[in-house]
C-alpha cells in the first residue's frame, strides 16, 4: 500500500453545528447528521457538553498492531466533555475525546454508546474536494490514502 503523507482539498465548505440533548448518543448522532447532510469530509473545530456515559478505547501495545483496551465510564456522576478532536474522512468520523469526572481524566478514541447528560454542541467545518479514504494495512492499522 502506498503511504502518501499529504492530501489536499479545495478549501472549506459549510460550518456545521450539531446540538445534542440528554440521552442522545454522541458518535452515532454525529454519523447520522453527516449522512443526512451528505458530508464526506470535515474537521472538528470544537465541542462542549456533558455526558452520563463515556465509551472509549486506547492502545495498550507498541507492536505492529494495536491491542486496544475498551473502557466504559458511568454511574460516577456527570462527565465533563473537555475536548473533542478529529476528522471525518469519506463519511466516517475518527474522533478523540478528553473528559473528566470526579474520579479522574479520560483520553482516547471515542466509541459508540457514549450518552449525553445535559447537552453537547459540536462544531465541524466541511472540507471540499478531498478524495481520500482509510485503508487497513497488513497489520490491521488504518491509514489514509487517495481513492482510485
């Protein structure tokens, strides 16, 4: 597989603000809104909010493939959304989260099942004319590459 290092779009399109309410699923709602608006590529500008359940994973290995640890945080009170960063490539969000509750700090790759407590506001900017997608290498690690 070719490992290109840089890809170019043609600038930014729409600014998108997603407003979520109590009980909404964070990642699933973002995916749904992207699909509804036919947004293939975007960058996360920022997010604020709180969660009642956080599901994320992080790598636990330095080997050629990632051995991920999946973690669920809930029932310890409100979880503050400190930061959400990442991108959307070919319609699929790749998002990392920083959060905190009274038990500690949490940083990792956002997973399905994360639930909003009071609200969440996510701001994205659409990237126009970017022709890339993610492809797994021989070790199962996903990398960006040009679409044919």
